[in-house]
C-alpha cells in the first residue's frame, strides 16, 4: 500500500511540474474566433481593461475585431477593425491601430 501512495505523490508532482512549464504561443493556437472580456499589455494581467470584443484570427496575419459598447452614453455602439498581427518569441504582437506601424 505505501507503494501506491508514493506513486500517487510522484504522479501529482510530475503533473504540477508539467503545468508550471510555459508553452510558447504559436499562430496555430490563435486561429479562429475568440471572445475577449479583458485585455492587458502586462503578462501578469495587471492594468487590464474590460472589453466586449470578438477577435477572428486569420492565417494571413490579420485579425478582425468587433467591439460592442454597452454604455448608453457612448458615441458609437460598435467598432470594427482589421489589424495585422504576428507571434514573436511565443507572444502575440498586434498593430496598435489600423494604418499605424506601431505593434503592441
């Protein structure tokens, strides 16, 4: 019976170590449509701002976003944009705004 307990602890330890390893992001991981509720420039999620946005990532390096505004006093109800994106060093880089070369 002690063997079973030790085996269980060993497997538990291995699974935690595997979860702790960071797997780099690839373009294939992004392809498709994503509902975004918060966005942050910081890896730890600090400074996140709330969003109601849907992003569709395409294989050609473009992403189309549609943001829906819930504020009754907003100047526009919906914003649609197509931005360029890339995956560099396992991290998503996207165009800061349409027509601008700055990536964030």
